[in-house]
């Protein structure tokens, strides 16, 4: 009714995921604990929307902490079925949003658990594809379906020639 809002936004972030492969049964089964840490900076510069309302906001600083564990089977034909569970915490600072001088609700995401299954296929040393379904319960609810493909460019050294998982590089 009032038109479309266009505003400028600046975003930046950095993340790191680390884990360890605990191999059992000569590498046929892997237990992989992991820890993901991510930081995001988001700044929507103050603006006036199409209804003529002045929107003022402070930059958002968000930290995501996600410990988890994945259980992986290495099958002889290159297929790798896996099951995973993660606990996700999102810590956000006290960002303030104002609309014509009235404070808007605080932005937050409550902690949630994410669990599901996936299937990965390695084709040679350089190609990997996967499909997965993750269910989210708690501060976020729903199902996340994802697929991916990775093409590693270059030669691998002898130490890295054994079968790897999608989470290991």
C-alpha cells in the first residue's frame, strides 16, 4: 500500500568449523565431534521508509556457537551415509531499533537442536556430492533440506589420499 522500501545494508562475517575424526573398525565407522563458531556484523543504515516513517537502528553483532557430533559409515563403493546432531546458540548484542521514536522488539533467536541424516558420494579424489535433511526444534522449528557439490582443484599429497568426509579438508 505504501510502496517498496529500499535501504542500504552492510554485512560482514567470519566463521570457523573444526572437528576430529575418531575412526573405528579400520575406518569403516567414524565418530566426528565438531565445533562451529561464527560472527556476523550487520548494519542497516538509518533511513525513512516509503510510508514516511524514520527507521533508526544500531549495528547488529551476532555470534553463533554450534557444537555437534556426526556418525559416518564409509561403505566400499564410496557412499557415506551419516547422522548428525548439533546444539545451536545465537548470541546477539543489545541492538536497538526505533520507528518514529518508538522502540521496536528486541531481535533474538532462542537456542535450538538440529538433527538429521545425510548421504554423501565421493567420485574419485576431487569430486564429492551430498544430500541431507536436518530437523530443527526449539528457537527455530522446521526442516532444512540441502544438497551440495564440491570439486577440489589440485593434487593431494599421499597423507590425504584416504577417504575423507564432507566435514574434513
